[in-house]
């Protein structure tokens, strides 16, 4: 019976301690209508990077529908870009320079390539004067350049978000003949994404692993954060080329025991000839480590490391001078609003609304004050406890009866 009571107590405690509840105020807006609400890094962290937990309430505690706002239409519109030059150094590299004359914000280009069975390694860089170039993508590979139904293929080449006036694609020709690039185009939709948000208030610790000839940079936040990009400001030496990776600590169960291990989530290369900014697959972590392989070279002198996340906004229909409350409840599931299907023009610009004073609700009872007793976790666990006690009583009775018979 003591064991039953112990298990029940632990489950009861976890049911409250695991809930994450936050509340904030939305600053009143001067005009009624649709408003764009940028979700800050702190808010996304509080929601565990799960928009299902978000709710907006008006002054009468009525739920206000919202929809994820990407800031662009789903209709694709293509535009060809001017190819300024194609220069080939035999058995080395073919360089194609494309003009972004309007300095549009881009994160990829679409290339029309004549059919070939050749695979290619490529790098992409950007420039504003066609003289000084900055790295965007290094040593990526493109395969499958053969379409049986056409005499060409169209392939998207992705790179970090930028608005360079010139873009250069370098195809390595060491192991094969050049490929024939017929056209270069873009999707206009991708020209209106917003700049990334730089994360603040994190700690970093740089150590040297002399045995493995590595520099290790440990990054930690007070709370988990979303990370989509990272950049390095390296002051010395003047020339370097280093492989680097991001690793995170994880735990798995193996033979009924918890085993700690590390997982590599991103690889990149630091290069003195380019701007060292890299996109990473979205991370939601409290801490991670950057490992730089120095081999027999001197360590890099890193002046600054910057971390970024892609902006996320929601769109809601707000009334002028109304007091709105923004809440996060980790027990909530995805809401079902029809706002997204109501004919909203997502390609339009909307006025902004902001959230202030986001505070954690420490007492779960406060978050459930609007619920009746039978809707609360307390009532649920009292029912479970009662059932456990009944089962335990009959189990103990049966054990005593068996002992008497023996």
C-alpha cells in the first residue's frame, strides 16, 4: 500500500509541475481590423515552440481567432534573371554570375539545366559590386539532372536569405565536363520574407581539446530557444579553412538504463575568404556545442558569435482600444479557427500589434480558476486515486486470503 501511495503522489505532483502557463497583455491598437503580431523569441520559448498552446482573449474572455501569417501568397510567380557571364576554367570550375538588379531578398534560385547524367558539386556566393564576394553555400551537391519527358530539368538551389546585387554559382568540373545552364529564375514570393531576429542573452564558453585538436564553444540559454542560423566574426588568423559542426547532448534508454550520447545536427566550413554565416536546420535547444577541427593549425580568434531565428507572426482581427490577453497553456491542443479560409490576402502588409509583460503563472490553480471543479486536474487525480485505493484494497484482501489457505 505504501508503494501505491508513493506512485500516486508522484503522478499527482507531475500533473501540475509539468504544465507551463504564461500570460501577457497585448498593447491596444488605434484602429480595428487585421493586425500582425510578431512572436518574440521569449514567447516562442515559453510555448515550447508549439503554436498549439497559444490563445488570445478579449476583455470579456472570449477567444479571438488567429492564423499563422507567413507574409506571402501561395501563388507562384516566376521571373527570369539576367545571366551576366559564364566563365569556364577547363577541368576546374564553371562560374555563372547572375544579376539581382532590383536587390530583391532571395533564399533560392531556379536553374533550367540541359539534361545530363553528370552530378555536380557547387558553391554559391554573393556580391554588391561584382568584385568582393561573400560565401553563401559551400560544397553542396546536385544530382538527378535528367528528365525523360523533357530535354531539360528545373532545379532549386537554396542559400541563406540575402539581397546581394550579384550571385555567383561555381560548379566544380574536376571530374566531369561542364553542365549547360540555360536559364536562371526566381519565385517572386520569396522576395518578401523578413530579416531574421538576433537572439540575445546567452552564455558562451570556449575551451581547447588538445588531444583531438579541437576548439569547443559551448552555448547555453536560460530557457530553450529556436535557432535557425549562426554567424562567426573571426579576427585571426588571416587565412583559414576549418571544418566545424554543431552537436547536442541526448539521452536514450538502452537495456533499461539511461545512456548519454551526442548527436551532430549540422556541419559547415569556416573560410577566411567568405562571410561565415550559416543556415541550420531548426533547433529548439537550451544548450549546444560547436566543435571546430583545427588539425595542426593555430586556434581561431573568435570575436563574436551571433545566433538568429526566423521570424514567426500570427494574424488576428482586433478592435480598436480593446484590452486583449495573450495566454500560453501547454495542456492545450491546436485550435480550430476558420480565419485562414475566410479569403484573407496574405500577401498584404498589415499594421502591427505587440505583446508586453509576458509572465509565468506559477500556480496552476490560477490558470484553471475559470473551470469548474470537475474539469480540473485535481478532480481527475482524486478519481484515479480512489480507483487505485479500491483496487489496492481488494488486492491486499486476496493476498491475505491466499496466505491463510497456505
